[in-house]
């Protein structure tokens, strides 16, 4: 019996050693960037949820401060500022991790940290991927059956209605006063983009739901005389691509546009994973679905997936001049956010292929942009131009989880122009930084994610604006994994696209 027990123990130890060896071997094959990307997605998801999670603790802190005889107004500012600061720090941590995922030669401390974090990140990715699958499944059913659809952002209603106008032979960029009122009636909504005028002129007091509904009722009662807090032109405040992508869904008679968006999201994620080197596909396949908040926004929250897919395609197909440049133009023809990302693509091509090629790609992108918008440029040039510039010209209310959150809490000044200047300064600084990273080869694809850096200090930086970072960072990592690995024999550095040394 003793011999049998000893034999069983020996076999158990051998089995455990075999399992441990196999697990270590599997971990060694996971690129450092995949783990860093997973940590960044976790931090990004947390930063999106923190304003809600910290609501009760912030109120408790305010009561505590008042109990310590701190003036109620000061206690309110301190508690709100603490919540805003934690959210901003989480967002900065997410951004840093997502940028570091594209590090060509990660330092030793990052490699060691990635090894320890690999299993927790992958386990979390499995859990989050299940959430994503459930969200996408429910979204597909709801988008195909629920009429009128339910969206969580005004632009989704607006773009779908503009697509209906186009199919009816009506110019979406004209007669906005009546079109917006009709859209509200059609979708049974009272939502609109509030303007910092009239009753909403104080940026420190966000309009309540009751105030928004009151303004909407006033507008619908007299559409030709809209109240100052509402601008009907916001019905079409994007380039023509924004509603053109919804035309197939409307033409097919689908109640909502979520079906097309979900299918594009799934196709993009599958393409990214399939394009990865075989050794990285499993880990990337787990991480790519690990942002359920992004999946929810794709279903019914915004239309960013369209310009995002076109921009990523432009980078991934960088070897093909016409297709890559054309996709960049398509991205810019869908949403203005891509305008700020386009110069980073220009720098990347310039550094890789020379200035002449970068200028040729720019010409192709501009041609694609103009071709998509040409009918409305000809039919109503003034209306088209004023519409696409509305996000820059309208006095919009502050909103976001970046630096502006501290201003809304009362810790910083709340005047729009300093944030506009700061945003432009950060954008220019990001361009210079990316150029240096390209020259040194440290972060060769940082331009994919750096385009959203200015939003950290913008007047408007809602949490949802940063959700595309996870896919952009994944695309940057994919480009790095597909690139020929630089030699590291001289300095002993580990290249991010190669597996970690065993036991490192």
C-alpha cells in the first residue's frame, strides 16, 4: 500500500510538472504587447464606469467633509474633484498601457510584469468576451425587430433619418427646422444636442431631463422658431458618409442600423485576429472581444465603428497606395474625428516611403473625401460647409472624463477657449512626439492611437470618445507583430513580436 501511495504521489508530481511546463510554454508564446493591451482595455473599461461607481463614495466624502466643518460648497468641490481625478488617472493609465502595447522593444520590467499578469488578463478577457457576445446577440435581435429603434445617442437617430430623407430624394443638409421636428416625432424621442445658450448658458449647470424635454416641446410646437437652446442644424452635423453608411439598412427596411454596425464590428475583429501571426492569434482572439462597453456602443450608442474600420484599414493596407489612401478619405468623410487622426497617417507614410508618397496618399484621400461629399457640395455648398463645421462653431456644453471633468467639478476654470488652445497644443505636441518615435523606431505605429490624445484636454471628451482606443491599439500591435522583427542579438532586448524567454 505504501508503494502504491508513493507511486501515486510520483505520478501526481509528474503530471503537475507536465501541466506547469505546458502552461509556462503557453505563457512564453504570448507577446508582451497582448498582455499590455489587455491591461489597457481593463483600465479603459474601468475609466468608463468610474463616474458611476464613485457616485456614492463621492457623496459620502462630501458628508464627511461637512461633518468636519468644511463649508458645504468647498466639500462639494473637493468630493467631485476627487472623483474626477480618479477617473482621469484611470484614463491616463489606460492610454499609457494601450500606447505601450506597441512598444517595439519593451524593457525588462514590462516583460516581467506581463508574465505575472498574463493569466489574470486572459481570464478577465474570457469573462468580458462572454459579456460582449451576449450584448452583440441581444443587439442584433433588437435592431432587427424593434421599431422604432432605441438609441442612446442623438446622432444615431439623426443619421438614420438623414438616410431616409436621401432615399426620399430630399437633401438632408437643407430645411433642418422641419426635418428635426419630424425626426423626433418619427422616433418618438425628445433628444437633441443642447446648446450653451438661453437657459443652458451656464456651463456649470448641466440641463436636467425635465429642462431638455421642455425645450423639445417648445421646439416641436413651433419648429420654424426654435428656442436658443436647440439648433436644428445638428440634425446633419457630419460629412455625408455619416448617413450614407445607413442607407443600406434603411433601404432594406430594417428598423435600426445596429445590425450593420454589429456585423461590421464582428468582421473587423475577426479580420484583425486572422491577420495576426499564428502564434498570437489565440491570445489576440481573446483580448479583441474584451471590451463589452465598446460592444454596447456599437449596438446602439454611436457610429464610430464606421470611420474606425476605414482608418484601421488604411493603416493595415499601407502597402497598397490607392486602397489605403482611399480608405483614409472614406474615414474622414464619415466623422470629423478622423480629420485629427489623418495627419498621423501622413507622418507614418512620409517616414516610411518619403514625402512624395505621403503627398500622393494625401491627394488620394482628399479625392475620396470630395467624391463622397460632392453631390451636396454642388447642391448646397454653404449648408454643407456650415453643417460639417458645427462641432467647431456651435457653443456646446462641456462634457467628459478628461481634464474638463476637473473644471466641471469646480477645481479648474470653466471657459471654453483655454481648452481649445490646449487641445490644439496637445495635438501639435502629439504630432512632434510621433515623428520622434517613428525616427527612433520605439513606437512605430503610435500614430494610430495618438490621434485621440488631444481629447484628454478637450472641452468635450465624453468617456465614449475613448472607447475606439482598444481597437486602434490592437491594430497598432498587429502591425508590429506582422513587421519583420529587428535584430536584438546585440543588446539582449526582447522584441515585442517574439515570445518571452522561458522563466523571464
